[in-house]
């Protein structure tokens, strides 16, 4: 199953001009930053060098983040943040 998702994501990435595939996740997570209380979010997709997470508030670019869920820990910093409705 995971291998099929990876191959499908790779094909989609190539069509979209991306260098890395993104795998859809749809996983509830907790996002923590140094200067704010943790918030719940949704991990939308994941790639080898990034993750797309929907959270209720904007997080400034450059902010260190910790994304946690059951048996998952991602650590990084915000590279891009967009307000969606």
C-alpha cells in the first residue's frame, strides 16, 4: 500500500513539476512552537523534505516547530505559511 502511494505521488510530482513526491496523510497532529501553546492541526501531506499542515492560526516563517502524533515526530521550521478560508 505504501509503495503504491509513493509511486502515485512520484508520478503526480512529475506532472506538477515538483522535485519530490508528496504522500497524502490526513492525520491529526499537535503543533508546538517555542513562543505559543500547542495547537491541534491536520497533517495534509508529507514529502522527504517537508510537510503541509493545516493549523487554526498563522505561524511566522522561520519559526521552529515540532509536529507530533502517535508514533510520529517531525521537527523543523516554517518555510511558508498561507491563510486559507
